[in-house]
C-alpha cells in the first residue's frame, strides 16, 4: 500500500501514450484473406486464442513466405480491453519481417516494452500486464499451425506467471536457495504474481495449472523431506554432521536414550535405581525439554532433584546440545 | 460536449443544494453540540434538514434517522451491530441477503461468515431479482437479519420490498434494506415497506458526498458503530457534518419533489436511449423497463469488451460504467453480472448508462450517436463479432 495506492480509478492514467494511440488507431487491425496471400506469394495462417466468455479473444493473421518462412504481413482482430487491443496491434507489428521461428521468441515482455514511451516506465499498470500475454500465446498458435506442430512444443519450460514469464523451475530454485516461506517473498524475488495475480492462488482472474501457494507448499515439503533424508543418511553413515537441535523428535529421543544408556543408566542401576524418558518437547527457543521419571531407588532420593539431576543434564548437554533441559516428573 | 451518464455512481450536486450548504462553512461554523451562539445558530437548519429527511422516506417522529458518512457506513453498522447484539449475545446465527447486493453489504456478510455466521445469499433470476419464495424458505428461527437492496445499482431492477417487509414482519425477522439506488428515483416509504433499517447516501440524489443516513425503526436497539460522544443521541458519535446534513436534507426534499419528473421525463429520455441502442444488432438489456428505476440501462453489446467501450465513450466526452473485470483495479469480475449469468458474456460486455434529472435530450441524442460510432469501430476490431461489413474488406 502507500500514498499512491489509496486513491483508485487511475488505471487509464498509467497507460503510455503509445498504448493510448494504438487503442484509438490500431495500425494492424483487420484481416488477411487467401487472396491477399496469393497476391503476396505466401501462405495464409490464421490462429485464434482465448474466447469472449474469458474476457479476451484474439485472432492473428499472417502471410508467410513458405521458402524463407518470413512473415510478410500480419493483422489482428481482438475482443478485449484497450490494452488488449494495443498489445495485439504491437504484437502483429513485431511479427512483420521476422521468420516464424524468430516470431515465436517474441514474448509478452517484448510487447510491453515496445509500447513504452520511455525505457524505464512501464507501458501499462501491473494488472494490465496480463493483456500482453495473449499476444504471445496467439503467436505460438499461429506458428504451430504453420509448422504443423503442437503449440506446447515451443515452450521448453513450464511458465507459472505468464505476465512476468517466470518458470516453475525458477520459482522452485528461488524458494530453495533463499529459504523463502511466503508468496510475497517469491513475488519480491521473481516478480511472479506481481501483475494480474492469477497465479498466486485459485480464484483469480484466470484459472491456472500451477499456483504460487501450491508451489511454495510443495517445495517447502520437498525441502523438509530432503532435510530429514540428509539427517537420516548422516546417521546411517555414523557421523552426525547434523546439529542435535535440528533433529526430529524421534531422532532426538534415540540419541538421548543412547547417551543415557551409555553414560547414565549404569551408575543409577548400581545404586538400585533407573529412569525412563516420558516425553520430549521442543520449545520455540530451540530448547529441548526432556521429561523423565525416576524408577526404583532413585524415586524419592534426595539427590534426584539436585546432584543427580544436574549430572544427567550436564552429560546430555555436553554430549548432545546445551539446549537440553531435564524435567523430572 | 461532455455527457455524464454515470449517475448510479454519483450525481452532480444540485446548485440549489449547494446554495443551502454555503453558509455553514465560513459563517455558521460552530459545533452544534456547543451551548454558545456559534453552535446553536446552525440548529434551525439542522432541524429543517431532519424534517426533510423524515418526510422524504415517511419516517415517524419516534423513529431515528441517524446521520452517517455514507451508505457504506450505514450498511456496515447494521450488519456488524446485528452480529454484536443478536448473534454474539444470542442464539441466532443466520443472515439472509442476495447475491447482487452492493459490496458494502456483500463484503460485510462475507466478513461475518469468517466469524462463523451462516449467510444465505439468495440467487437472482435472469432479470437480476430474487424470488420471494426463496426468501420464505430460507428464513429459520435462527435468522437474525434479512438484508435486501431496494433497487440494484447495476441493473436498476426494483426488488419486491413491500412483500419482503411483510414476510419479515410476519416471521419476526429484522429487515434491512440498502435504498441507495431507490431514493430520488422511486417512492420510498419505510412504513409501507415495514423496514427496520434503511441505508441511504446523499450523493446519489444530487446531495454532497460524505454524508448519508441510517433509518432505525422506533424501538430497535442497535449498538453504536462509532463510540465517542453524545452526538445523534449517542447513536453515532462524531461532530456533525453540518453543511452535509443541510445539503442532504435539501437534496431529499428536491428529490422527492422530482419523483414525478423522474417517472415521466427521465424515464422518457432513458427509454429513448434504450430503444435507440436496442436497434443495434445483438444487444440486450437486463430487465423490463417497468421493473427498473427510471434512469438505468444495463446493456450488453456483443463483441465489445466493457472497458474498451468505456474508453471510446470517454474519448468522446461520455462517462459511463461497466461491470467488466478488465475495468476493475483488481481485475475482479462483477458479482452482479455473474449472479445474473445472462448468456455468460454479460460479465465482459455490459455497459451501464444511468441518467438523472439533469440529463438533457440533446445529451441523449449525442450519446446515441457516440455509442453507435463506438460500436461500429470496436466491432470492426473485435474477433468475436463478424457483422461489421464495411470494415471487413481487406485494406491491403
């Protein structure tokens, strides 16, 4: 939030002059026909993307030179808001003169940048960035139609945020490397979810296959799984490279039990006593509370709450972690 | 020419209203709760304004019309205080409303849902109106409140408020209505309609922004939303917006006087505009003319996205509105359009035109011309409309 977000109704004020001009006078609006293609000596390609019921629909026409695969002419028609029309127009403009393979590389970000008045000021407000995505999708559809392949084949990675073109791989990597725990952090690191917000969670402007909330949850789960696996492997190999405080409760129990067995129990048994571990609880401050019960001669022994207790605690603290606290019940 | 056709969003302040307000800024600026002459000199005007408001909705002198900052506050107050008074401290836990309420009601109900209240959102038919049988079936002995708008802001459709009021009275359920879009357009009578609570806002009937009211039937307790002082008999604290109240009173008086004009002249111009626009192929209007407030048209123009239409109208000096998601800051589609569900595309192609008693015939004629031009241009660009013959010839 902040000062600039408190007064609404400013979407149009954030359109660049180019966007406004294209909305008023789109240069490449129209259709191309078989006859046009014949006259130009090329092949007509027509591709559709979107639907009126989705709020956006665009149709792209190309005349392509079959020998060189150069796009000789491009036109569009669009059902959509002002920025959708301006984006479609810019997209068609960017196609002209490129080969089909080059055109497929045009992204929505290229389209948006081409509509800027000055290089560092966005052409459209964040929530309208989405409009340029369709321009990109329809190019892929046209290229797929021309080459007789599936449109998905032009995408070698899964794009989660289409507005900012952030892939699934990038998002997972950023979460892992930076130990991210919130969607806001993902957006700050990658810009994913900063624009139309459809990819943040279900129920947004458009239905998605992947949502940031799910990716975050799943990646965190994978990270936790990996961490546990590392701990378990470290223990199998016998060298505990993992800090006691980071162990799972089960592993902590095993290690405490082992130390007690080795260093403490023999002494207690010699005096006709013993102890059992009742519970292990982890506090927020990394403290591990070990609840124990004295058995046999130890229960009721005066030293059990003083000298013996301190001895047990100091052995465990020395062997495992200074964050261990012993609480006799 | 600049033509304002967005009167359901807000209205021009009637110059007569403005003139009444002027003395209460720099001359009679005292706090009406002060005992001295600076405070008390505004009392005659405040009393007159209250008389105008009471007369405007036929409130009895024993009822309360509490001045608020706007209808959003009034709506929030009723819903949240019913929660505090009747749901939190009692055995009721149910509120009934409709799917097409203004967000001030809809979002308040959603908020109460998050606190564990059961809310029934009554569906609407293709005209955007609820079925009273659905209401009857939804009321249980757990129902604390029914909140149904008097007229819808998007469609202008009038709800069967008297019938709803009678049902609520018979079943012993409190009834609140958001009458923001009704006052100044059609007669509003709190006695006939048996309402317990009624919200309104001055700026929708040629009064100033930032002032509204909540009618509370005599005997209804409603814990305050604003605590703090003795203002409004302790029901709503905060220094009185003297100029605003004076303006709202005058605006109410003028609006009620103008009801016949609304019914005849505004309606005639609205119908002229509507009939002309329906000449355009593949358009439809939600609801019959008779069931609507006299000033509103919600028209769907096939093949033209709402924001693009508003853009073209704005370029030509016309201000209108759309429920299209693309025109909202959050890209959220309008729940009213979704609830009506008319042929699905309404959510993207709706254009709302709302007139007022200040709209002239010349303005309507101009709007007809501009909208026709915009339709021709935008349908030519559209990929989902194929009937703009002269544009469809290749320009190569």
